[in-house]
C-alpha cells in the first residue's frame, strides 16, 4: 500500500493542504488551512476531501523516518476509523519527505 503525499496551494480556493491518498482504496486524509487573509487562516482542519472539515482535530503528530503518525480527537477518530492513524508516505510532485514534514508542522501551528 502506497500513500501518495503532496503539498498543494490553491489560490482559487484560498487554501493550502498536505494531502495523503491511499493508492489502493483512494481514501484521503487532508490537513488544510486558509491562506493568509482567509476567514480561518489562524486554524487548520482535517477532512477526507469530501467530508466537512474538523478544526483542531490533531492532538499530536510525529515523524519516524518516512512514517507520519497522527493522534486524533475522538470526533476525527470516528471519521477516520481510529484515534491514531499512521502511514509511510511516498512524496509526489517533486517534493521530499522533509519538505512534507515542514508543511505539516507549519499548517498545524
């Protein structure tokens, strides 16, 4: 199972995101934040890409080599099927794992 991971910046939608997609199931986990000046630029949210956003959904995260692990609030855990989700990322679109980790850190601040 490969989790393709990209960083996306959408000027037309007014947001940026780190997007994790499972190649087999097409399940999606996104960390999003409005761009500076947007209505909720001071907080991040998570979504499946099709679900309503859940703000403040990550209680902690860590990186172990190419593995990203996220501890979720109970509400987010119900959406994603567990209170902790963990996967090895495969970077896409010319970005590195280090750069993806930097984007995650920045979006969660």
